[in-house]
C-alpha cells in the first residue's frame, strides 16, 4: 500500500473520533439510527425463532415443493446472516464505530427498514400469502441493494473488520434474498398452476435471472465485493443436490429429462460463479501487490565519493 493510501486509511479510521479543544477525542452520542438498528434486529430475531402464528417456513416449503426448491440444509445460511448482523449491531453501538461513514452514511435507516420489511415478509409467508410475500421480499431486496450500493460509494479503510464485519454481512444477506426471490417466484407458480411445463419454464427463468445477476456483479460491475454472489452459488448448489434424490411428488410431476436439465444447469451456474469469483479475487490480490510494489519508493543510491586533489 502506498504511503498516500496509508495516510488516507488512517484519516478515515480517525474520522469518527474528532478532537476537541483539549486534544481529547470526542465521543459521539448514539444516534436514533443506532437504537433503531437494535430494535429492528431484536424484532426480526423474535419473529424468526418464535413466529407469529402460521406455519414454520420449513413446513410451508415442504408442502409447496417446487423443482427449484433447494435442500433443507441450504437454509442454514440464515444462521450466518443473523450472526454476522448481530455482530454489526453490537459494533455500531461502540463509540469509535457509531459515526463511521460506512455505518452512518452507508446504512442509515436502511437496516431498520430491511428488518421491518423482512418481518412482514416472514409473516405473510408463514400464512402462504405468496403473492404479497413476494412483493415484500422484493421491497426487502431493494432495501438491501440500497445498503450495498451506498456502502460501495464509501472508500474502504483496508482493514479486515471494515469489510467482513461492516460490509460483507449485508452483501451476503442481499445475495441470499436475490436467490430466495427466485424461489418465491417458483412457489407462486406452483400455487397458480399444476402444469409441469409451466413450472419448468419458471425454473429456467429463475436460473436465467440468477445467471444475469451474477454476470453483472462479477464481470460487468467493477466491484471488489464478491461475497454478494456466494449465496447464489450456495442456493443453486442446494437445488442441484436436492434433485439428485427428488421427492416422490417431484418425480411424479416431472420427467427425468427435465430434472436432469435443471440439476445440471444449477450445478453449472454454481461452479461458474465460484470459478469467476476465485479468478476475480486472485486478480485483485495480484493487482494490489503490484500497486504496492510500484508505489514503493526506490532506495537512494549513495553518491560516489570524490577525491579532492590539491592543485600544484
């Protein structure tokens, strides 16, 4: 890292701790958004694990099995999302974090908005109001995209904490909702028609949507954040694995050719995302090292000693 970049990093780290007239760091008071982030997270946590009536999500998914439904263990990613966002909620209360630009400007009221929208979605989903739940899931996705987009406008400080604790949780959450929205569309299709071909069409459309999304993020959009596409790979891997041993209902509804097509396409998309993500990360690492090498000042060469001869 160049000296200029290092200076900028230090400046950004200290931006949240301005100095008062006596030279002591100013400890900013908690803002209303800090409190709302805590309230929103707690409410969502309670709704997730306690519920508000209706069926459990696993029961709803099992009763409305689609050709695009992934294996049950795939949904364990919710645990990762809730855990990492719990860490964020704690960190954003600390004096040296509460006014960081990545939190104050990058998140603002949007995390609280995301939590409320997700609560409404979970309630509607548990009662199998799939049309309304898909609408609120779309709103949730829009809210998460806003967070990721606003955070991307704020230069990172280069620390592990800045990315993995303050940015990546929302990227992972956003990527998972991108996948889940595709699943929601398939649930909506199953509840409107029992025709196998229509359900296959929706599965193909879903895979096309996820493919275009991954290509845009990994190739077209110049971003160093690849965490957002990993949940898409995770979800499509779950779909491919589920179709290796489909349920009796799926076997009766679809032929082997259709199942194989969706399975292979899902596995290919998963593998493609992972390969491109690895290549992109590798290129970024080499580019960073090259930049550090170029910015490294060359050592000063000692000037040759000159002998002073006395003139005769």
